[in-house]
């Protein structure tokens, strides 16, 4: 039997960092967070988060009634939310993170009810307010989706 590991962030802590709420909060917990110190550059910061996919998700009613599949755009959003949790310091100033662009996105297999999404995101370039983030969703170790996106970080309430 596998020993339970205490999450880095549970859902209550996630809700203190992310502004999203039902039905768009797509991260259930954070299992790993790597934020190496050594200057302001966040390149190399990584996260492993989880999303438990339930048949009760509101999008399954229409996507698709005969074959429930998690929409790709929500998979991209889940990767982005994980990336946000990787780059925002909960002890620092309040920040917002927005998707500024999607360079690539690939969907390798459907995400369906009962799947546990392991969401991995990493900052690959940091240009201050603009970062390039790569992420993927794995189901039982198999890549279901992957994306590279541009994220913009800015002080909360400044836009």
C-alpha cells in the first residue's frame, strides 16, 4: 500500500493563490514544487499538480453526451493554472498570471471521467513579466496533452 504524502498545497491553499472558482478551478492539489533560489530568474521552476476528473464535471453534459471527454481548452487551462502556482510566491506580493499566447498544443489521448491528471509545468524562459512555460498532462504515466505557452505576470489589480 502506498503511503500518502502531504501535499505542498491543498485545495484551501490553492484557492488563496488562484482567483478561479467553480467550475474553472482545475487543480485539486500540488504534490511537488521546485523553486530554486539564486536570483530573480524563475527559469527551471517546476510543479507537479493533480486534477481528479469526475463524471460530475459540468462540461461533460455537452462534451459529449455520448462519449464524455474533457475539452482540450480546459486541459490547457489546467496546465496554465499549475504554472501559475509554480511562479507565484504565496509569501510575496499578490500577483496575477495570464496566458499571453499558446505556441504549441498537442492532445495525445482523451481525458475521461475517472482519470487522475498529473499536471507538470516548468518555466523554460523568464523575461521578467513574460515567461515561456512548458507543461503536460499525464494519465497513468502516458502523455495526454502537452503545451508551450507564454505567460504574463503582473501585480494584482494593475490591469
